């Protein structure tokens, strides 16, 4: 087992993983009422093109606020939770300029993608944010020591007017070899199932869109590697379902190469270009 959470080793591992994770802070105004939400996302790249990945239903949540007449008054990225971060204040984020989109026509396909402008990517990089690139998402270690879920649990965030306090967390997860009965039967090729080992919060609400990471056993030199496996989509108690990231990476790569073959004979849809 890796170091216990709260120990120097556990906290160092969390901060290492959090170099890839950002919170998307949204400040809404809706019919005279103010609400604030932090969504979990992570930086993902295909052929050096950066994207922010979250759960598709998080993007739908924002669309629904606007459909009710609400306004996204302010949005920023929380990029200071990883090791080496030098700037502690959230980074202002032009949400609509990132072309938020859902990938997939069915509700159960829960990928959400944003394409940040180039200057946003540069500012994230200056704060030591790095993407999960092909070396992380295109393979899973043969021998996994532990799985982890990263995110911004709702129970840890204190959002009161201009006084906001953000906290990230890491949860150890055990992989299920088969789908738990509580989850509906769906295509197993794009889903990952697991169970949170210990969670003093009682809920992982707020971690939707967070990465599920596999840490390998150390090699002969004592070095472990880690790999991006899935994004967390749904939770039922301590059981969680994730969307596998390798299929999404391969789809984006095919779209960028112009080789995606839509079964309905529609024109391939290129990812939105960065500004």
C-alpha cells in the first residue's frame, strides 16, 4: 500500500497527481440569487493539444442554469493544488471561449470537453500544471499497486460570498472486475467500476469529472509510474463508475487526423480549434 493519507508521503503523492487537476469555479446569478459551484476537471492532451476534461453532466448543469435565465457571472480555474504551484489565486477563465461540449449522443456517454485558449494553457503551465499525455492515458500498468480518485469534494469547499476556501482530496479506490448490480447494464468497453476504500466525508459529490489514476508497483529500480484510467462519472454510495479515457483519446486522435469514420455517414467533427 502507498503511504496513508494525511502523512507526508500521502500528501506528496496527492500533490503530485494534482499537477494535472484543476477546479472550475463558477459564480452564478439566477433570478436575484447567487450560487457558487466548483466542478472537477483535469488537463488532457492528444498530440500536444491541451483540453480540459470533466464529466459531461457538469457542462449540462451550466447549460441548464442558463436555460432557466441564469447567468455565469464569473468563472475561474483553481490550479494551485499541485506540487510546484507558485500562484495561489484562481486563474480567470473565459468559459465560453473554451467551446464547452459533450462528447456522445447518449446521456450515458458522460465525457465533457473544453478547449482552453492558448494563453490559458500557457498560464496553467507556468503554475506547473501538466496534461495527462499519451504516455499516461494510452496504456495501463500491467501490475497496479493502487487506484486513486482526485477531485474537489463539495463537503470540503466553503463558498460564502467573496470568502471562498477550496480544498482538493484524494481517495483510494478498489477496482471491480465486474459491474456492480446497482449500476445499469451498459457497454463494458467504455466503463470502469470501483469502490472507494475509505471516505470520512461520506460522499464524493463534487468529484464528478475527476481523474481515476493507477499507480504501478515499483520496478527493479524502485520507481513507480502512474497512468490515467478514467474520469469519475457516477457515484452510488461508495461505488463509482468511470468513463475510460483511452477510447476518448483515440477518438480525438482520429478526428485530428481526419480518419474518424462515423457509422451514420455524417461528416467527421473536428475538435474546436484553440484561440
